[in-house]
C-alpha cells in the first residue's frame, strides 16, 4: 500500500508546487516586457506610435474581426481544427470582404509562443508534440494552467494594464497590416473563446482610443472580470451554452460583477444595455464533442452547433438579429398614450395626404429647400446596400426633376472628415429596462431600431418614430450618383421641415362655417402690397394636447395684429389641389426690420435683464423684434451692419404655461423649467417679398418625449411654426440672434476656412445623434446627467476650447496667424 500511496503523494505535492510556482512567476513576463528585459520587448513599438507609422497595408476590407483563442492555446500559429473552421466560416459568410485575423497569442504580452525564446522551451515543445497527437493528453493540463494564470494577470488591476497594453499593441499591428485605417470609424469585432474573452475586454480600451474605432466583443463560453475596458466597448455579446458553467465562474469570482455594486464597470455597462446574453444551445458545453464549434452535435431544429454560433455572430454584425420589444407587444391596443399617437388621428398630419407631385404656381409659392423628401427606414436586409436611409424625393433642382417620386438612397458623404463624424456616433441599439418602463408613461422611443447593429445618424432620424413620417430638406453640397440605383450624398444632417412650399399672404377671413377654409390674398412683389392673387387655403383644425391645451388656433386669425404685415404659410397641396397650411410664421418677426433698436452697452444690458421677459402677460398673441447694438449710437448704421449672407448663432428659450390652466409639469402651477437650445440664423433675400429676412434652424438637444419631437436640426416651420406640433402658438419664446464676426464669420487661413459657428453645428449634430438613440440604450431622459441646457452648452464650450487649444498649442497655426494679421485680430 505504501508503495502506491507514496508515489501518489509525491505527484500531488509536485503538482501543488508547480501550481504555486507558476502563479508566483505569472506576472514576470508582463513586467519584463514593460522593463524591456528581452530582445523582443525592447524592439516593440508603443501602440500609440503604431498609428502614425506607415504600414505596408493590404486593401481596406468591409469587416475586421479578430479571434483570440482559449486557454488551450499554444501560439499564434496553432489553433485547434474546430476553432480554425470557425474562423474560416465567418470569413466566408460575411458579405463583402472580411478580414478574420487570428495571428496573436493572447496569453503572451509580446506574442511570444510557448515554444519561443523561453526558459522552458524544450518542455513546452515536448508538451506541444503530445498535444498535436492527442489534444486530450494529460500533459496539456500544464498549458491550460499556465494560460489560466495569464487570464488572471489580464484581470488583475495591478498587472492587467501592462499585459493588456502589450497584447493590444500586437492586435493593433496586425489590423494595420491587414488594411485597417485608424480614424475610419470602422468597427473592430473581437471574438474571445474561454479565457480569450477576458483578454478581449482588457485590450478594448487601447484599441478604441488609439485606432479611434468602435470595438465590439463576442464571447463563446467567456470568463470576464469587471474590466475597465467595458467602459470603452460598444457592446458585449455573450454566447453561453446551456451546459457550460465557466461563464458563471466569472460572475461569481469577480466582485465587480455582483449586483450589490451597481457602479462597477460591468454593472454600468449592463444597465446601459451594452451587455447581451445569448443562448447558444441547451446542450452546448465549454469544450468537447458538443461545444460551440461542434460540426456533429445538433440543435433540436437540426442546425449544428457550429452553424448556430457562426449564424449568431454574422447576423448580429450584419444587423439581421432582431426581436420585437415586449412592452410594445402588450401596449399595441391600449389607444393613444401620448401626443404623437393622438395627433396621428388627423389625416393632414400624414405625408400620404399630399400628392408627391405638386403643381403650385412659382410666383406664389417657393420650395422651402431645393432638395426635399421623406426619409424611409430600410428593412434590416436592405441596410448593407442602402448604407443610410431610403429617400422619397419630393423636390429637386432643375437638372434632376426626373427623380421626383422615386425612392432613392440617402447617404453621408464618403469624405473622411464626414465619415469620422458619422462613425463616432454610430452605435448598436439595445433597449435597457428604463426604456421599457418609460414607454408606459408615453415617451416615444425608436422601437424599430431596437436590437439593430451599428445604427447610423440617418437611420436614427428615420427610425425615431413608429412611422416613416419625417419630412426633411437637404443642405448643399449634395452629390448625386445615378446608376441602377440612385444615391444622394450629403455632408450635414437633414433638416426636419413642415410642408414643402411657402407663400406670403394676408388672411381675409373664413369661407366655410367650420372655419377650416380661409380666403387669403398674396403679396404683390411689384407693388409691395397685399393686392395680389386671391386664393382659398385650408387650415385644418388641430387637436389639443393630452393636457387639453390648444397648440394653435385659426380663430380670428384675420383680426390678429400680425395680419397687417402678413404671414408666411408653409404646407402643400392636397388631392383637390387646395393648399393646406401646416405651419405659420409672422413676417414681422422674421424680416430684417426691427420694431425697436436699443443702442449702447448700458441700455443693452438693461434690456436683456428686464426687457426680454418684462410684462410678458401683455405680450400674449404678439411678437417683437428688437435690435441690440452695444457698440453703436446710430440706429440706421446698426441695422445696415446686418447684410445678406450673414450668419448668426441663436440662443432660444421657451417657458411653460401657468396661470389659470397650468400644464402638469408646472411646479405648483407657477414655475416651469423651460427649454434651451442653440440654432443658426442666416440673412437671406426672400424672393416673394424681395426683402431681407432670417432663415432659422434650431439644433434641438431634446430628450425622448410624448410629442415625438426628434432631437436634431429643425426648421422654424417645424419646431415653432407647425400648427399641430410647434410651440409658437401657445408658449412664451425668446430667441437671441448673436452676430460676432470672430465667431460667426469664416476664417481665411490655409487650414481653417470655416467659422467656429460651423464647428459648433458639427458638434451639435453629434450630440443630437447621441440623444436620438441614448448612446445605444434607446432613451435619453431629462436629469442632471442629460438635459438641453447642459449638453447644448457643452457642445458650444467644446468647440471654443478646441479653437483656443489650436491657437495656444500649435506653432504652425500661430505662424499662419502672424502672416494674416487681420485674422489674428479677429481671433483674439
């Protein structure tokens, strides 16, 4: 008996000694790399330097995936047959050109294989030979134990950052060699099996920051800690087998994943909806004949485990993996729950109420934009070819009238600067629990985008509401690509509008008992009076809000004090050819002829403090236009300072409805938190009246709401003037139009031929795109973290800070200013 027990005791003792020695020396490889103790490590370049070093790269691909093997891995060249097939099948099934790399050993900080330049190279070679003959050889257990400790190092807050930096460097180098372009915004997909999952999480933050890339993680039986890299990933997809207990080990072993720590990296990502657990199959085990990569084991539907795993990954990447929201299923038949659904009952609200092809007289009506149309969200299977949204064309320039009525592609320009902006806010959308709960209160969320992969800013506009009812105008420049399919390429976000055309009229009075049809007289440009063509237009009755407040009224419109100067009416013809007025704007408010001029610094400050909101009750139903000029003493000179083509920043504020019938959000019936936004005003020569007026657009940083108002660029006709959706008809509003040459006028410098105002608009477009999808969670809510005032001003501050940093830290920029003293004076 002793002859048996003694050798067994010695073997157990030896195994324990090797275990603890391996654990004790596990950090040394990472520390040695950091200290530059070996030839490989000393010659390694920093990951930051990689992105600025020219690389003999291959042609850029459509998809970039990187596979990190599990703890049975031996080197970058060795991969078990089933894992190799998985990598091969992924590359074959993804549409277009796909790069699926696998040439990094995740358990070595410098990509050094176990049989590389190591102290125990002979031992590892001997074990590897055994492994090649029999993957289940007992000595392979030593490889597993060694790599397991490297997984522990990756998750360790002391050594992990060093280890993960080294692995990220190798992954980054490999991607660059395979054609990845830093700053392109193309996603990087990390595929981590077993312990490779933890390494994937660890290297994410470095890849995200240095390659300026969104990073997505797929894990198969992955063990992951509460790694800081989870803050920088876009989404983590966990494929978990029904018989695989290893993922549960991570949930139990790492305290940061326990529910009692809600602010850990893991729990924050989970609460934001950026972690998804997917059932890979009830009988799937961690490793063996029925694991994730088995081509013999099948699911109940006959699909092999391998096919199922590959299909899940490819469907998520291409956007085909989606399910309908459960709350929406339960609420479909409960009737209107918000203003949006309530207003949908009105026929004139729907785009289909108006014929696509309009025949309005050009001397009476002008298009709001040259290019206008309806945005249509593509079906999931259409997304790879549409690469934006579909666009039903309502109006074009003369050269492209044949496109009216067609449905074409609307895309962002391929310009690298534009694409960088677009990709920075392109994210997966996965509704979290808060979204599902907020639907019960009536907030409108982008339900059709839920569980979509890589939602771009155009899709987030088209899909923001349940229906394809977003009408927009497009800013120049526009590129047209005609072929089998026609595509429009734009550089800026589409502007939401109400109607398609506008006219300038004076109301004479209603012509029908119901008060929906009015006789109007058009402005005569030749006489400068309202003595032109008379016409009957339709002003359909609007519905009150859910709180029984009328958003506008046409009652006694002809008796309004604003009627003497006329109204801009926005709308389109119905099937009977009658012009339907969807939006109104007082001419007196928008024209460049102020009602009052305030001069001098002292008087300007006094008006801003007391005049803007002073005696607001007496201003009900009226408008005022006041020019403030603190630097001039001559009113005519102050007005003449505003010229055609000038641009200005708008700071807009609206208040609440209090008094005898306050809205519910008014605190104690007296106070309302209001709303703040920035916008732009452009001085244009309006052709119908042949006079200067402001063309105004707002950049609304707007949270999810009961009106279905979409965060983004909104024309005056949509945001304020719309008779059903707008705010001008029932809220107190004040817009400050700020013209400051150093801020609103473009600079004439070789590397800066735009104004800071244009940069603010770009930043606001990014902010509003984030708001539309809640940074991927599906919802944004008013609070200390997100609100209109804070994030609008954050966008303004960020732009000013960038310009200031450019001025202070760039010697080349300072030299250009010295060579252009006029521009330097403006900037200072």
